[in-house]
């Protein structure tokens, strides 16, 4: 029997009377609905289709643009910018449009101010946004190859533009000035220093941020690898790698409810693997690696430009806690290992990052309600986890509106007399079900898996005490769990939700100060053995996995043509052209 496809070939099949009546009825309803639309609405232009702007060349096809910044300037919201492989030596123009004060865009090689923009490289390891001079190899570590300016430089800066995507490329060697200002490789800037949220959603996938040059521990150096501030998300950083930073490889700050997820990131060879100042609310870091940094993960409260303080991981109203305990800031399922590297950029002049306690896996400094859950924390030679109060000596800029919120001004003795500091207590943090091993090998007093160095919560005025104790439970070590105080997991006073007795042990306090040298230098001696930088040697980041399909999700363009119709779809089109309507019978024949 001839197939339905053959019988219908060459002519349009007539429709039964019932089908025709149905079509007439549907058309009448559509005309009635159109008549009900206001006159102006019927003439509205349809939504503009996104354009794809091509920079460089890819597979022998040259794009329209040679400059990434020119493509960014030509883009409109919703557009895509694809960048072909190449070493793009990009510096800001001499007459940069960037401002110089807090809350203004900073000098950047690529400045994005257009929302809903996609910037994607076609190969993560071969699309390089490079801060070094022309004539040198990509990301050269030679001193003569570096560009050092009075203000410092940044690589890619997204300034108060929500909904931006940066994907599948490498940024390297954008350095600070000699005072340590700027030097951010990839920066979502929602208004740093303003104390206000200026940006919402952002995404960063398959990114590499690194620097191969620093002046020893001193500036100039790369300061932050992948950096977000004053943004309330949703923010998503995944499959990213950052290394060799004088401050932190990854940073999220200045957001009471950051609404951010960092997933499958790698942070190595930096002063801090991750740093978060006054960053809380819904903030998760998971399935990530922090290795060979001076300190691995650091979260803190500070009286500085990343206002408002303090850091608090308490769940915002209406948000569900990841583990149903009222905490929404959690570092979980990570590997925090061998963070004992003193030979990284950054020194004591570089604020808290330069004073990070060497050999420490996780530092909670003046934080509230942050959870450390089910991580592997091993090979950190001072402490696996250090929970400590933070006496902050910084002077915040007037623009931030910061004045020690969440802390208390106290006078501490210094070499020149009494000096006020903003004292932030660590309260209500939870360290639960982590696997510890081989921590504390410096062998100083209090070194080990965990140390708690805090004042009792009742020492400061309410509402500090309502956060309860910093508590520890379910943590294990094959060699025996070690802590200071020794009974940190069995002391009934250190129970979640109760007022905290703290651990104002002067020995542990002094050891924490020796490791960090935040307030003063540490004396030499067998009980105060913490390594200091000897020689900083930086290496280019290794090749990292690139995006499997850089054309995924991109509108059709010369580099990403529409997919060819497969056998099944070709037959569907042919059947539609011949008038076939019995789709069930048609699908059975194809099967």
C-alpha cells in the first residue's frame, strides 16, 4: 500500500468540514482578542533579537571587530560578544572614562556598563586578556613586560551592570600601583566603597585569572583574581581558577545578602584562597579546592569600605536555610588542604590579607552564623579552622557610611600609646562534621585541627549575645581530633544557641597574633615558629578545561551556524510540506 507521504506528495490535502469549522472559530476568537487590545499596544515593536558581535578570528573566519572594548561599546542589552583565540594586549586609553573616587568605575582594560551582556571566549586557554606590554609572550613574568601606572589597572570590570555573563577566557597581569590599589583581573563592581547595593545578577563560568609578576611580597602585584562587591545576585561563579593574588583569588564582599553560589572553583598560591568581608545572607561555597595559599578560606567583619558591617550568615526573611538551622552562609563539601605557603604576594601593608595567619585552612574572623560543614581540611600547618575575634584598625572612607556597626570601639595599647580599634566578636558560627588530618605540624601551642580565640559574648553589649556560642560537633581526625580549648566538642557551654563563654586564653591569643602579625610583630623562639616569605616565585596558571561547546546557547552567527537538521527532523519538515497530519502514524513509521 502506498505510504501516506507518497499519497500526499505534490498536492495539499483537503481538510474535513469539521476541521475547517474549528479553524474558522479559532480565527474569529483571535480577531476578537486583537480588537480588545488597546490601540497603542497593537503597534508596539516586537522584542529586538540579540546580535552577535565577533572579535578576532575563529576557524579562519574573521569577525568585524579587532578590539574587545569597541565591541562592548557597540553592544546593546541582550547582545553577545564572542572573542576568537589570541593574546589581546589590552590597556585602558590614556584618557580613561573611569573615575578615581569610591563608587566610580576604576581604570580597566575592558569596561562593561551595558546590562544583560554576554562576553564569551571561544577557548578558555587561548583567549587571553593580557596586561603585559606588546612584544612579550602572553602573561610574561618579566619585569620589563609589566605596565605599572599611578592608579593601578584592572582587567575586565563590569560596573553596575546587572545580568552580565563573562565566560571561557583568561585574564592575566593587571597589577596594582605601588601602593597596592586596583590590580583586579575580573571585577563585578556594584559600587565599591558606597555601602549600597548597585548591581544584581552576574555569572562567571570557565574563567582563569592569574598574575605571573609581583615585586616580591610588595606591590605591584595582582590583587584579586575574580572579585564581586556590592551585588545582591543571584551571582554564580563556577568552573573558575584563580592564582598568585596578593589579596585573594576569589572575593565576595559588601553584601548583607550576597545571594551567591561559588561552585567547583580552584584557588591556589594566593594570600587568601577566598575572602569575604561583610558578606553574608545566602552565600554558598561548595565542591571547590583551596590549596597552597597562605590561608585557604577567610570570612570576616571589617570597619572599612566594604560596608555595611558586620558579616552575618543569618538567613534573610523568607530564605530557607541549607541545613535547616537558620544559617544561610555555608562553606561545605570543599577540600581545604596544604594552605601553608608564605611565599605569596602581599605583605602587612596589604590590610587583613597581608596579615592572614599563615598555615590556616579556614579563618572566621569576627563573623556571625557561618557554617563550616563536611569539608576535608588537611595539611594546614597552623590550624585547620581558626575562629577568632577581629580587632580592626582600619579607617573607613566617609562615602561608605561605616562606623563600626556590629562592633565595639575599644582602646588597645600600641607602641605610640592607646589606639581605638573596632572589635568584632565571632558569634554563632558552627563547625560541623568535617574530616581533619595532619593539621598543626608547626607544633606551636594551640596549633591543631581547631582553635577558638574569642571573648565571652556577655562581655559586649546586646544584641551580640543573642547569636549564641561558636559550636563544634561531629568533626573527626584519624589521629585524634585536636583543639584549643581541648574540650571544644564536648564542653556543654559551647552548645549551639547558648551564650558563648569564648576562649580568652592569652596563649592562644598570642599564637593567633604571631601567625598573623596583625597588631604587632612576633618574637622569635621555638614556641612562635611561623614561616615568613623568603622568595616569591609565580608561575603561569595551568591549562584548565575549556567550555565543551562555546557555541551553546548563542544565536546563529558565522562562527556558530545553526545545527543541521538530522534525519528525523528532515522527515518531519518533508511531511509537513506534503500536508501530513497523522503524526502518531508518522512517528511509528520513523521508528
